C-alpha cells in the first residue's frame, strides 16, 4: 500500500492506526519512532523499543541514538514518537514521559521538536495536549478502528497479532506425532554416531539435505512431508553446522546443487566456498541483492514444522533461520522475536549472534537498499 497518499502528520488517528500493521502486532509497554520523509512527510521506517529501555537513565540515550540512526538511514526529515503505556502519563511522572524526554533531547539537533502521542489501555492522546482536546485517559480507542489506513490495510490482507510474543509463535504438534519424530531423530543421530569415516559422515549429511529437499517438494505438491522421516532427520541435520549452512544456502534461488556440494568431502572446496559467499552476499549486498522468492514460504513451513515437532529448548538452528528469513523479507519486528527465541534456546549460538548483528545494525536487507 502507498501510504504517501493518505497519511499526514495532521491526521494522528491514521498514523496511530498504521503502527500495528507496520509492526505486525499490537505493541505494549513500547516506544515507537516513526520516520517522516520529505516535504510531504511520507511515513517511512517504523521502529520499536521497550519503553523501559528508552526511559532508562543509563541506557536510554544509547537506545535513542540507535533509533535515530535508523531514521537517518531512512532519510527522515521529521519524526513522531508513539508511546504505549497503561495509563495517561500526563497525570503523573513515569517511564512514558521519561522516554519522550530522552528521545526528544537526542533528536532535537537533527529533527527539531518531535511530537509525542500516547496510546493507553483505554484511549489515545497527545503527550503535550491539555484538556479538553485530550481528556483524561485520552480519546476512545474505538476511533482508531475506523480509519482509512486501517481499512486499506485489512483489504490488502494485513493481519495484526495480538502481542509481540504471538508474532513468532509456532503451535506444538500433538504428542503422538512428536514421539514419532523423536524416534526418527534418534535413529538418524545414531546413524551419524556409527559413521566410521568421512564417507559415512558425508552420506549422513547428504541424507539430511535430501530430507530437506523432499519435505519442500512434498509441501509444494500439497502432500505434506512424512513426519517421522523428514522432521526427525532435518532436526538432527540442522544441529550439524555444514548441513545447516547447506540449508541456509538453499534458501537463495538459483543455487542449484550448491547445498549438496557444501556437505561433500572433509571440507568445502574453494570454488564452492566462494559460491556460498556469493549466495550470502545476495541477502545483504545491494550490488547483487535478491528479493525473497515465493518459495521462501515453503522454507518457513519446513522450519516451523521442525520447531513444532522437535525438542523444546533445542531449536536454535531452526529459530535462527526463521529469523533470517523474516529479516530478508523486511519484517524486522518478527525477525527480532524469532531471534529472541533462538537465543533463549542457546545464548551462545554463533549464527544467531551474526543475525543479531544484522538486526541491530542500521541497514536492512540488500534488496531494500538497492530499491532505495
């Protein structure tokens, strides 16, 4: 949707109605910075942080600078700050007003005065507005349900999760299916343990990649993967770095049999290593950027299936790849939630740390910068 034609700073209801659609969920206890670009003040980047982080006397200024770096990269000429809190912050001091003060001070030199709006449990209001314009508790939230931008987003299929946690939720499969997958996974893990030489390990890795390929094909054909074979082998395979990297490379269109070549032999060949580097660059480098193809949805379904059927607390590889896919699609909010799940399962997981660097940096996926 082209919001340039329907949004103006003088229409706060429209702006506030847009935020949950841009984030993908209804924020709570949050501070949201909105980039406004050019003389028409078109809406650009919408970036969220925890309210308490921005209000923190020690960390708040740093978080404000991070938000402003994102807005600057987006070409912001002005900004709006939206604060989500339970109560009207005009009635007593608290984190919402502290967060506004921190952000405004950091933004003053580059963006001038930043208007601040507040969405409470019952209403919305301007932080700087006195009664009767914004009565205690604000104007009723139901006014945000009847906006032009809200209607347009719903017509275009936008779905807003009820909370940030729900955004990255994956429903667990039923116990019977999980037990069958666990048996398949254990058999596949034992096969690796019994591999006597590099040829045996290569065969195991190729079998893991094959299970991934077959699961994708079955989903594409609508038949669905055989859980006890595919889910279990893929879960076990993703614990192996070379199999995981082969799957990562396979996310990129046009890589052919590169995933299989990645797992052959004792180490990856120099030519294949260079091909892997090119595939990864197509995600992050505007010079060779590739947009996520429609097939990404199938990869997401397979990864979500691994999480749904696999061991609780042991899914850092699948969560991390799901996060990377969300980042590649430009859905930073969902990518952050998924990455948090990966780090909760394994705080030291190296690929998760690398993806976190992408999320914390001021740059988006390569295609979004090439388009800009």
